[in-house]
C-alpha cells in the first residue's frame, strides 16, 4: 500500500463510484476536503505528480503553480476550457481527457432539448399537472420534422447530432472556422448566414476564449422569431443576457439549454420564461456514459504512469 502512487483529486467526481475506485487504487488526497486547500498545497504540493479533475471543475493556475512536480492531469470530460492551458503548457504538464465516449448521450440530449423546446413538452407537462387542461387549450407548437438544422461546431458531437437529424428528415448545415474536408453537410462560412438559414441552431462548439459570446444578439436575430436555439456545449459560447431579451421580446421562438454562463446559476429571468427548457448540465449524465468516462479517466492515468502518454490527450491546438 505504501507504493501506491499519490494523487491529488481536485474535487468529487461526476460519478461517485469513481471516487471510491480512485481511492482503492491510489493514495488519494481530496483537495476540496482540506480545511484550507491553499495551506494544504503550500505544505504538500510538492508531493504530487498526478492530478485528477473534471471538465466542469477544471484546474486553475494557482493550483498548477502550487504543484511543482506535477506531470499529468487526468480530466473527466471532453471540454478543456476550464483547464488552465497557459499554466499547464508552460510547465509541460500532459493532460488526458475523455473524448468520444459521450458523443451519443450529448447528442441525444441536444435532440431531447430541441424536441422539447419546439413541441413544448416541459410546458405541456406543467400545463397538465397544474390542471389547466379542462379550462384552456394548449398553444400550437412548431413542427420539427423536415426543418433546417444548423450546427455550430461540427465535431464529434455535432456530427452525431447531424446523424440523428436525418431520422427527422432535417437538412443539415454547419459553421466551423474552416470547412471539413469530407462532410456531407452544407458549410456556411459565416455564423450569421447559418443562423439565417436555420430553423434550429444547435451549439456543439468547443468552449474557451475563441468562442466566447459567438452567439450574440445579432445571431439570435438572424435565427429569427420562428427559430430555436439549443446549447449543449458551454454556457459562454452564448450571450445568455442577449438570449433572455430575445426570448422575452419574441425575437426567437424558444430555447433549450443544458449549460449556462455561471453554473449552477442560470440567469433568474430564464426561470420565468415558458419558452425555454432548462437542464442542469446533464447531457453526459447517463450511468452508461459516466461509467465510460470514468474508465477512460482511469485508463489515461494508468497508461501515463506506464508509458508517459495517456490514451487520449488534450489537443490544445484545437482550442479556439
Ligand atoms: C460533464 C462536460 O458533465 O465533458 C464535458 O466537457 O462538460 C460534461 O460531460 C462534466 O465533465 C462533468 O464534470
């Protein structure tokens, strides 16, 4: 047991079983449970070569800087916008993450939010439960099948959404910084053009500085009063305050959001709107997918320790 590698775990994992498993395999120290994390790192930071965190928690520069022997970070999740790139690269710290295994469930959630927003499912459920059915008619909704689907960020998750859309006979177009070499889908060189074209705009873009507030008031106006906006990527790809105004003023028809600019606090105005569906960042949150993400988080650690390279390494150059 003495030879178990020491690991700093930044916080509790998005699959509780993984906390247990990590502690069985490694000598785990949970930073979030230290009475004074800063003091803990000042005293013991030099003992850690390995850090485990999640995409949502990330790792700030002050933690990286307090770990002078840090060699590897294993991050649970596909996003790497919350991992401090500058501090990690400067120090030559390698970073593993969990791409691929969550594409299906995140795409499923994008479709669920899209269908819910357009067909008013959550609002209809409230309507029935609140006993309105016998007194009122539920408003007419928007057709989904055959409508145009615009995808901002045609990567692994975006193309999984696009494949699902073919079952709804939806023409698909996308916007990336550059067109893909072998894509069957229509490329729109400008996001504004994509929004003008689309009935539904789904955000599946990488988060980070380069995509901050890409979807702003102008893009929402291009989407228009019959258009719907879905976000399963990162909250700050969308200007949330601009979305609130657009929803309040009927400048777009509705929205479905799994991610927010300041989680876990959606803008309060969103809670009062009936034409938006809200979810607490759960697109990857199925037992099956979180298990697969946990396995890859563990395998990345194991393989880095054995070979010096993880199974899946963060492609910093893909950051925008
Ligand atoms: C997870 C995510 O909910 O993978 C990501 O980038 O944001 C989500 O899959 C997150 O990693 C949990 O912390």
